[in-house]
C-alpha cells in the first residue's frame, strides 16, 4: 500500500512542479527540425526539405521525438507571420514554436546543393555536393549545444539520384551527432526550464476593464495598457544581425583565406590555416571553428589549421563575448578537384614476392578481397572487368571463378574525377607457381635470374652551423648503410650505385640534386634506397615540415631548410619512373637538444603520411608521433663506428639475416620492418616505436650469404 502512495506522490510532484500536462518527468527528448535553402542552391526546394524527413526518420530510430517545420502551425502567441519567420530560420520564432509544441531542442540548418555534370571515362555523370551548416540550440535558454559546417558528395547518372545520395549521407551523420549531444530523456530541471520559457512567451490575458468613474468626478486620461515585450534570447541567430552594435555580440573578421568579391577562394593544398580576429568591447570568451574550440590572444586574434577535401569546403566560425552573446560567420573554400588515383590494398589472395598469385591446380575459384581508399567518391571498382560493390569503409570482396584460361587477376578502381588505379597480378598454377620455383643464391624468388641494380642515397647530419643542436651518430648511420649496401654488389645486387652526403655536404640543393640526378638514373626495374637522418622542424607559422641541412638553423629554416613539398615532389617524380622505392627516415624535431635523443615530435609519422603513395613505395620511419628517437654508443654494429641510432642499428641487424623469419634465404622489406618493429621498442625500453607504410606487395631486398 505504501508503494502505491509513493508512486502517486511522485506523479503529483512532477505535475505541480512543471504545471503542464505535456511536460512530463522523464519524457523523451523532442527535437524541432528546420532546414532552409542557402543562396546558390541548384536543386529543388522540395528536395532540400525532404532532408528534414530523412533526419527525422533517423532520429526516431534513436528513440527521440521529432517535429519538422511543416508541423509549425499558427496558434495563440504564434501568428501566421511568426510561422513564416520560423520556417525561414528566425531563431526567436523557432524557439517559441518549439516551446508551444514541447520540443526542448532545435536543429536549425542551412543547406545548399550544387549538381554539376562531368564526363568521367566517357560516361556522363552527375556530381552533387551538399553543404550543411547547422546549430543545435536549447529552446529554454537559447544557447548553442553544438554547431558545425559539413559537406557531403555523391555521384550518379541521374542528378536527382546524386542529390538524394548526399541527403541520405547527411541524414545519418547529423542524426548521430544529435543523438550524441542530446539526452534521451529530459531531466526534471530541463523540463521545468522549458515550462518556464513557454509561460514567458504565452500571451497574458488582457486586464479586465475598470468600472467607469462617477460622473461627478473628472478623471485623468487613463494611461494605455503596458505592453510586455520579450527580451531577445542570447542564442538568437547571429546571421540575421545586419551589423554588430554595442551589446549585440562580437565582430568576426577573417584574414585568411582573404576575402573575395563574389566568388569562392580556391586552394590547391590539402590543409589551410583559418586566421582572423574576434572583436568586442567586453572581451572575447571563446572562439570555435566547426564546433572545435581554438585559442585566441588578448586582441582576439586566432588561427586554426583545417583539412580541405576536394571540392567545396565550409567552416563555421563562432565567437562568444564575456556577456555570453554569440555571432557566427561562414568561411567557404574550394579545393581543386582530386588528382590522385584511388589506393587499393589487396588482402586476399596472398601475393608472392614474385608479384604472382600462386593457386593449386584443382582450385576452381578464389576470393579477391581488399580495401580501396580515395579522397573523393568512387566511380567503380572492377575485378577482371566485373563490377564489385564497395562498402562505406572501402572494403570489397569478390568471388572469382578460376579456369585454365585465367592468366591474370586485374583490379581497376576509379573515382568521380576520372583518376584510375590498375593492378594486374599473374596467376601461376601447378609447376608454374612461385612456390614450386627453385631458388638459389642471388636469385630473387619467382623473379628473373638477373639480379637487380640498387641505387642508394644516404643523408646524415650530426654537425650543424650551430653546435648547440649537434647530434652524435646521424652521420655514422648514413656511412654504415653505405658500407652495408656496397658490400652487397655481386651478391644481392648485380650493381650498387651508392652516394652518401654527411654534415657540411648536406645542403638543400645537394639533397635535391642527389635525389633527382643520382637516383634519377635508376631504371624502372631497379631498386632505390633513400635514407635521411638529422634534425627536423615544424614551422610554427606556416605549419610546414622542414628537414634541416647542416647550414640551416631556426632563424634560416625558411630560406635554407628542405620543405616537405619539395621532398615530396622529388619522390613523386622518381615513383613515376621507378617501381620499387624504399624511404627510411630518422628525422628529429627542433626541440631535441639532449645528447642521445632525436626528438620525434610527430615529424617522422607526418612525413611518411605526407608522401603520396605510389606502386612499390615503402616508407619506414624511426618513431611515431610524440616519441623520441634514441641514439647511443651502446648501439654498435662494428668497431669502426662509435655508435648509431636505434633505428639504423635494428635496420642493419635485420638485413644481415636476423629478419629472415621464413628461412628462405632472403630478407624482404616486410620482414625487415617486422624485425625493426619488435627490436627497437626492446632496446629503447619502450620509448620508441617505428612506423611503416607500404604501397604495393612485399619486396625481397637482400640475400643471406
């Protein structure tokens, strides 16, 4: 009996606290969705509005209650004019409409869809790009819960299907963001705030007329009834404000990208730094870009790096003053269309070192499985000319029938800009299979009997113009690798052409010349080995990475340092002409001044990630982001060298034979890295973990003598 009284008491308490029957304690959260067209949209308004229903459908799956702009109707306190303003995006009217309908939160957004026709690989395709800038606002307080500016793209033969594809993508993405930001049920306090705000915007009944005074009295002229005007909430849509006024909110000035007149700025780089100023007499409390908080100085200056995707990119800059007033400004940048082909990584079937697929004679089918990645949407992926479906994560799997006539497995992938990647692997069966092919000393398994030619370049800087930043063994690392590979002439390689640059020999020009002229003489089937060791620096203003030659210091790095883009361009030229390139990096950050350490600071991993991958390109870096790269006199390989870096020490040990895990008499690039990845953390006591990226299949490097 006591339990029943308790339940009744709780229900009564909720009713008396909140005063409204439709605001129940623990009720599901309700969201009002309102999306408007942005100027420049080329699709129909109906298609833009359909995105409201798509998002609503996704939110219902997350057990949230929803209403759309079509559910806003006139009522007491909400006139026809108010309804029209709400649907046009006015936050004041949207809050009133949400409160009257029990919606505790508002998803207000602007959408812009542009559809263009392109000729891709002799096919007429329609590409749609939808830009979507949104804010999630609390109805009662008017404060922003979240905001961002996103872009979604899709391609199809039909322009309607292309546009609809972007809406499907954005609806799932936005619904997940709303779910992550909002509570599934309103708390008692939130329900009370919503009820209080609803009461404040509900019109008060007019006062009853007073009895007329006695005729004998001469009354004064009665004052007109006072009008109650609701104060503008702090979360009003700042985009409707024509100009900043005292008390209205901060003023945002964008310095980079520079303002243009009537057209969108174009960028050719993958990363841009947004710079600007937020000004307000009361001071700036917070600056955000696409919802992410960014730092600002006492003058309101801010800067923040952002990644650019191919096509249109939109960023929402928000500033809040110390009084809690907020304004926002959108920055749009167009990045030139993607010029890089898709990257295809094959998972199955296994590929031998001879770049073959070895199948048993009785095999009638095999699974072709892999992952395809691209900055843009894919146009198609085909295996032996058959279209294969690709998941959202880039995974694909295809069952391929194998007959005696099947000689190759070909994989083609193209993006919507016509960039195409082709991989072709020879199928070997029975006696022709690589696993059945005998090998001998100096013969690459499955490959020709002619040994490959090695072209090497080792760069190591220990002595700098400023002795305060000298290292100990970077030059020793370069010389040791030259000695090791030179000794492989006539053994693993028919010829070895190795050049070494150390200390004062290392300048920006000598590095570029060594790569372009010396390594540039390599033939397509030769092997290139490039090693770089020394200091590096990430420039604070430009954000660009520089390798520091011997004549550079922190003050002259812009003029004398080797910028990442120059290094990348040289590798790109090589990869167009040579199929097998190995790059080993043991670079450091400018803050590493301690003897025995080459501070990583993220430079090595950033460098490996920045080089555009090409067929047969193997990137090995000494350490991951945030780690130190160790060097010590304890890492000795022979008496002639006083010490080495841990990375080079393990690298040479691996190639000497310690990494021959399958005991086939050869050390491949993959085996070499697996050994280095295990050994370096051990000898550095967990302070250093090498990083590896590979484009292509495993490559046999040196034979064990």
